[in-house]
C-alpha cells in the first residue's frame, strides 16, 4: 500500500506565493510520473503540471511562467512552487503519482489541499 501526504495549501493574497509538497511512502520500487491537478468548485479536475522520472516537465498554459514543479527522488516527494498567484488559481490541489511495485504501475492520489487566493 502507498500513502500520499500533501501539505502547503492555505490562504494567500493575489500576487503571493505558496509551495505544495506531496510525499509518497509505503511499498515503492520506483516512481514514474508525478503531477499536480486541481479542481475548482463546479469545474472538472484539470492537470496543472507533471514531471517524469527523468525530470521532463509539462505545464498547463494558464500556469506557465508562474508555477514550477520539481521532485526529490530520494524522498519520493513532488513539489509545486506557485508564484504570482491569481484568484482563478483557487481550487483543491491533488497530487498524483504513478508508483511501480515489482513491474506493475499503480496510480495514487493525494487527499487534496485547499488553495485560496483572495483578490
């Protein structure tokens, strides 16, 4: 079993910054892609950013240049540095991790952390 623990959400004024963390623990042979998604009220969950095991990154157009995703493979942790936050970034943010156990990949989700940006 694998557990994902997220931290770092909160309330911030527009223009401010937050850093989200998501640590994976449990039976982990290796981790493939790690990513962050978000879901605002009344909207579908959307990809914010992801990062491959090799460090290649991908960002939603709306966050490019403001958000940075990174990972620490030794700690099985993925981060999302969010700068120049806007009210439209308000959402519950979920981390997503593809964990390999022996040779089989499994998809796991964090519990979600609320990010609220006030205008």
